[in-house]
């Protein structure tokens, strides 16, 4: 465990806070600051979290190599960094690669993204919630598209549904993420055209054209709709939810602007030209 002392000199406000009654609160942090995890990011979040008495955050790393059936929990996040904020300790628990973290009532989780949605799935009876980084590679088995041939389902949604298969009241909220309009995978791409065609064709045939916008050859994938379909389609993972239990927001990380006309969120599709990509922060508190 490492410990860092610092003075609270900066008041941090999220770009957006959404309260989901009886589910929790999601705090989204965007531009102009880069929220890539580092000491200054954790210090700022410590200052913010202390205002509503949250003293610990679970923050697994959503690395590309993390399997979608791996679930982080407080006890598995053994790499702990502690900050002293106004004489009170604030802890960040890391040390594990996972796109999915289990949160008991009162626990908070944090992911950092630059176009990928995040999702919250909560068993309203037990109070247990799963908070997930839900990018394209977490919802579709990209290895199958690269190989060709038979496709095998792999998705964090399937992992969540397996854990909640005996639950009678699960609510899902999908937050942040890029709009389909700006998330194209063209079949005529000179390098990735074959891969894009396999992916788009499979999504259209299995999950439906609702997951795509416009001409199928453009491959404009709507991740939020794909998430909804995976949770609610009876043919998906064997367990499914009523459509009214799955709600999505209208945030678009690519095009949303603030009152001054400046982009509100970091977007990899819009901004990345090689090198470091600034990130947004998404903090969820399971109330």
C-alpha cells in the first residue's frame, strides 16, 4: 500500500451527474482535463468523493487482453493506493485487469474511456451491482471475426446475465459512449474491410438492423442499442430482461458540445492521431 498526502486546493465538478433512483449516482468527467488515471486524477477524485462521504473507489484496468468473464471485486483488487484528504484517507483499489467490477451497496467504481459506453446492472433485491466498461470488444467476440468461420458468443452482458439468472428485478442503465453516426466500420476499408464486413453482417443477422444506422456497408454500429438487444433478446444468452428495464442515455462523446461551443467529452474517434489519448472519467456509486 502506498500513501500520498496532498492539500485540497481545487474544487472538482463533474461534467454531468445523473441520479438513478434506488440504483445509484453516475458522475461523468470530461474535457478539458485529461482524466487518465494517475496521482493527480486520484487526488482530484478524492477531493470530489469526500464531499459525499465516499472514501474508496474500485478501479480495475479495462485492458484489451482482459477476458469478458473476469469480474473484479474489492477483495481481488489488492493494489491499494491511499491518499490523505483533509486528514481522512481515500483509497484506490487496482491491481487487476477487468472490464467488469462487482459493487456491493455503498461501494463505488471508476472506469476511464474515450468513446466506449459504460453500463450499470443492479439486482434491486440484493443491492448488488455490476459496473462495466462496455466497448465494442467487450460486447462482440472480435477474435471470431479475425479468424472467420463459426462465431462464438462472448460478451460482458452474457457474464452479467449468468450471475443474475435467478434475480427477479434487474435494472440496467447505459451511460456515455459514441453515437452510431460517428462509429463507422466500412466494408470497403482498404485494410479492415473484410473484418468490418464479417462483424457488421453478423450483428445485422443475429442482433438485428436496429444495432446499425444507415447503409449496412457503412457499418455504423450503435453500441448502446447492441447492449439493449443483448439484455432483452430471448435468443441472446438464455436469460433476458423486459425492455423497460434497460435504459440508455443520449450522450454522444464524439459530437456533444457545451454552451460555449467546445467539445464536452474526449473522443478517440474524433481526436486520436497516434500517441496518448486523453480519457473521460466515469464514477458510479452504488447507493
